């Protein structure tokens, strides 16, 4: 298993043997304690079965919060 390559390809980081990734504005573990989390296992399977391993897996970006103004009252 290439955990460091996986972490780099999904835009995450290796911290004390764990893979941390920011998804929808929240930091989540994908690999922790020597095992994948359910989301991490799914993403790792997609990463290992793709035809071009150099292509990063797309992680949904958080939408910018919309400002609500009280103009026109």
C-alpha cells in the first residue's frame, strides 16, 4: 500500500502515520491507527483502480456562504 502517495494525490497530509484531508471545510481522517476509515477505504479503492494514478481524486469544495443583506426595507 502506498499511503503517502494516496495522501498526496487527494490533497491530504501525513501526520504521525495518519492521513488527514479537508472535505467540505472539515478535517477528516482517511487512514488512522493502521486502518482506513469507511470514507478512506472507498477513496483508496477508487485511487488504486483508476487508469491514471497520477490524476488526483476530486474532493468537493465547500461553497462560499452567501451574505444576506437587508437592503430595500
